[in-house]
């Protein structure tokens, strides 16, 4: 999680632009959510009909090439997207995934990947995890001196 007085890193800037853009599509978002042990998604978004999207932000070629976990995120969402800036070599990204061009202020969905609906039990579990994550973040914003493990 980004501390209040530290400059935003490129991936955090992309995440901010993504979250702003998705809000315009009536999605709410959280950053750095852990759907399962050993996984941490950059952005998870919850849509108005309960749809779950995961967006992985990649700020460079090296960042993408060293990501060996992204396929495991597919089990935790209805749609998966990469978010990159306009200088990223998008030909590296798999064609069967979504693509979003972003900067620190906004984004544009270039393509959607295939939709794969989550099983009901998994959808319930991840939606509850999303809600708890969002509530903890809201509490931390209201009461920065309060420390909690999650």
C-alpha cells in the first residue's frame, strides 16, 4: 500500500488511472487485494451486476517478463486485463487477455478478453474478501493511527 507522503510509482499511477476509469463504468475498485495465498492483484473491480474484473498493471517490459503468476489470477475473476501505458510494447501481451491503456489520470479499454464466469461459491468468497478489504482500507483512511493486520 502506498504511504501518503511518498511519490507514486509507475504501477501505482496506472492503478489510479484504471480505478478512475472503471468508476465511470459503474465499477468500484480496490488495489493490492490478495485473493489467495501467494497472489496479490494490482486492481480488482466489482461491477454493478456482481462481475469481478482483475487488472494487472505493467510499467515496463521487465515487469511483464518477470510476472509468472498472472495465469493464477484467471481463477478469481470473470475477466482479466493488462493495464499498460502508451509506451509499453503491447505485442508482448497475450491476445486472449484484455488490454487497457492507462496513465495516472484515466484509461481506455482497448479490448476485452474472454469472459469466464466464476462459480457461485468462489464468487461469494471473493466478493466477501473484496468487501472486507475495502472496509479495512476505509477504516485505515478514517483512523490512520489504527493498525490492523490483514
